[in-house]
């Protein structure tokens, strides 16, 4: 079956379900976990429908640090099992399922006067432990090099804006970086669609039960009953709206968006310790299109959960203040070209601070028979999804094969030599993998469609057309805020808006 998602396919598949077709599994939520559940279930041979109130990657999954990390922080807090799972899942993404979307990124801790020799020694021990996890997980050093100490000259080559006074070198460790978290979710959803899953955005669940859901098609206002043999609630921080027994304690993580020239065009991530804290850091992470993301915070969120979280002025000030301690020239509010914040669906616990709450996931099945999955991290989405499908299959008494997703390439995936032969610009290969040539072909020889659509972005009209025709984009926000990440810089988004409107009319 085709991996293409578009308005026509959505309409046909929703009509089929509304007419009474019963699927084996109904998934609610199309973030990374929900899309992962849809793919896992479909790959086992189950019939699947997956719905979301908004769009693919609308919630937490697009607000991450864009990292596929090996669990170093979990080691520091004694969660060895979670750290090991992270390292294993990082290897799966790097070498099997999404090598086109994940690359190795060096992280540098500069040894400035504010980093004591004791702290440097503890960091070396932590990095060495992470190296051991990498080896145990089976990731070769050729893919992720081992950590090492480096001289001051190498630190300044990687991060030119680093504070140089008293710099005595640095410690470097490699981890995985996604070209874009939302692109991972789109790839999961499209791969699930290729295995027969019905991927339906703009379908708001109004009532959920063990045999389906009442949904409203928000594009038309029509209401439908969707029928299923098993139901999985994968709505993240909103899970409690559909299952009141779920107890979460969300926290907000905020990032600043900076121009790369502000930090001298770094080629490695800068690690800046938070003064007075033992295991907290601020990271400055180089991104495509000449940007750097600096983050992140861990602020508890009480009360109603917003669809699009907003950072507080205090968080922005905190990030700027910490970042300034590691730089020769302080970054100020005037250098911030964008801000984004996401909510972590943390399981409620006894810890006073949300930073100390577990990042593990939990799968439960309510007395009514609905399976809910909460918690977890972007890196470990696949194993989280596997556990959710296992629980749903058991609860509903379904017959299904074993999980296959550890070796199931996502759309666009290819071996390094295969990706190197793709006849397309490197930027497109990094985002679309082996499909990059098809993105170029969609321009039908019109060179203008392959040019950047606005100052400040490398995104082309050909990419917007591809998103409408094959990635399920239905409106301007889908195009600018999720299929591309132009919206992270509001000024660039405004300049790109006419091109998005044109793509929707001409695709």
C-alpha cells in the first residue's frame, strides 16, 4: 500500500470507518508514541486506525531538543535500566530504522574556571559509563566515537564563541541528533500507512470506550462512531482527559532559538553547567538552516494543559543567564529570534522537583478495557509502543505476530552508501532520505520550485508540495509549523506564508 498521506486518502478512509468498518486497533494521538503504536500494530498484521484532534506531531513530539540520546542523564540519577534502553533504541534509529534522520553530534563541555577539576573528573566518569552503554548496545565507534579529552584549540574550533579566559581544554562525547523530531513522527505515520494503517488527523475524540470512539471531523463538523476491537490512548499530557485514572505531573521544557552567527557558527553542541546544580546543564545545539537551539528548562505545570505551551519570561532569562557563563560575549534577549516550549508527560511521583521525576513509561488497561500509555521519551518511543501494543492485544484477546519494528526501516531510510548516491541536494537527503529524489522530481523541472521560499530558510516550494501530496498537510500551519519548522522563527514564518498558501492551492 502507498505511504502517501493526503486529503483525498483521509476522506476515503474516514468514510470507510464511518460506514461501520471495524479495525483491530484504534489509536488516539499521533505524536511519536501514537504513531509508533500505529506502526507496530500494523506491522504485526493488525488493522489499524489512528486519529488526532489536530495534526501529526502537534503536541510534545515537536517541542523536543531534537536529540536521540543514550541515557547519560539517567545514569547520573541511577536509572541504569532506562539508560540501557535509551542506548539500545538510539542504536536502532541510527543504524536500522532512520539513519537518514539521525546523525552523530559532538557535545563539548569546555573546562572553564567555573568547571572545577572534581566536576570535570566526574563528567569523564559519566562519559566513560555512557561509552560502555554504547558498546553494550552494539553501536560501533565508527558510528558514535568514544568520548575523549580535547585541547583548548579544538574546543574553540567547534564552538568559536566559547569563553576563552582560563580555558584549559574540554571533554567531548557523541550522541544522536534528529534532523527534526516532527519529521520522525511523519515518517512513522507514513510507514504505518504503507502497512495499511488509516492515519486520520483533524478527528477529535469526544468519547472513548473499549470498542471504539465517538469522533468529530473538525474539517466538516460531522460526528462519527469508529469501531475497534482494542483501543490505545496515546495522547500524552492530555491522556487524563480520556482516562481519569491517569495521574500525571507535567513539566515544561523551554528552548530559545538563536541565529548560528551569534555563537560563531558552532559545529558541536555546547554544554554549560547550571551554577549551583550538580546534574543540570544548558545546551546550545546547532541546527540546520543556520540556527541554534538553547535549552532547556524543567518547570512544573499546574492546572489546565494548553494545546501550545508558552515559555515564561523567567525561563527565558534563566537560559540566557546560564548560557552567558560559557560565552565570551553574552547572548541577550535581542539575539533571540524564537522561543518554543513543550510539556513532558511525567508520571506523578513523590519527588519535590519535576526534574527528579522518572522518565520511564507506563502502560495500563482500565477496567473498561482501554489501554493507556503515558510517560517515556522520544528516543524510546519504539519500545514504549511495543509494550502498549502487547498490552492492548492481550486485553482484547487478539491474535497478532511479534513486534517487528526493531528492523523495519521507515520511509526514506537507506544505508549510508545508498543515501550518498541519491540525486538530490544534501539538505533534502538529510530530511527525506532516499525519497529526496522524488521531492526534486515533484518540481517537474521548474528550478524556481527548488529555490528557498523566503530569506532565513532553505525550505523550497517543492518540499511544501511534497508535504501536501504525500505527508498529509492540510493547511498553512501543517506546512510551516510541522512538516517544516519555519514557524520556530516567527519573522521567517511570516515571509514564507504566501508560498504555503500557493502550495495548498496548486498541489
